[in-house]
């Protein structure tokens, strides 16, 4: 299979962000609900939008803004890093004319809050955030919108992510999916390609480059 369009999830795929974000969220949830998050719940919350998180953990709707403000105050974005070899990969793909997209459950403000992510955004042709669609991942709407808005051939498109939401989004869109195992909390998620590390992405595109 030849791929010319590569769509990336952000957290757990481009960014090593689980620990700082979950530590901050754990403090915010305890402050506003008195609940302590177990590891299974944190794994589930990690891939939700802010609205989904607050509904799931039972934050009072009247306290949503205060919750977000407190959560942000507990977060140090300078503790969030790009995974090893990601920047080199993205520059490589960009310089060779691949279409690069982002499909994330972050909103647009959250995308631009992380300095190391902002550094590579200039290489992407499309940034799809949860506030640009009515139904974020795992719904297919975000990925289909990327495909349609940019007139991409879905048969030459692959989405790479680390979560069940990413997998379902790709499957529902009839798009191939690569599991970023370096960030995946669940290694058994359905995928067309199991990626052991970032460099495995080069193997996927090698055939295309040889033709």
C-alpha cells in the first residue's frame, strides 16, 4: 500500500504527555469532586475532550470554568515533550511532499499551549481539533472532514494514534490505522500496522518512495 497522506493524533503519539496531564487532572478532580482517579480511569480520561472529562467525573456544570482554570494551574507544559525521533520524522515527511495532518481531541487553544508541539506545527497542512467538529473522536467526523476538505484519496491515507478512539475513528472512516505503541496504554487495540517505535513509520512509506 502506498501512502501519501499521514494523519497524526497528538497525545501519546506526537507528545509524551500522559504523566503531567494526568497528575494535574488528578488534583483537579479531587478538589472539585473529592474522587481519587485509579489508573484505568486515567487511561480512559486521557483521550477525552475537556467537556467529556468533566461530565464523566461529575464536575458541577456551574464549575466548569473554575475546574479548567485550576487544572491548568496544576499543569507544567514544559514537562511535556515530543517523543524521540518525532521531530526528525515530521521534517523528513514534510520535505518529501507528504500531506501531514493532525487529528486531536485537544481544542485549538490546547494545541498551542505546548511549546515543543508549536515548534513543529508549521510542517502540518491541516490541524483538526475537537472544537471544529460536533462529534470528536471516536466518531469519524473529524477524519472525514480532513479527507474531504483537503480532497485526499482515502486509499492513500493512514492515521496514526495510540488509543481505541483513534482506532475507531479510522475504522469508521475506512482509513488504515497504525498503532503508536510507544504511547499506547493498551497494546491490543486493533490496527492495520503495529508500530514498535517511531522509526517504523519509515517502513510504511518506504514502498511509496521506491515507486
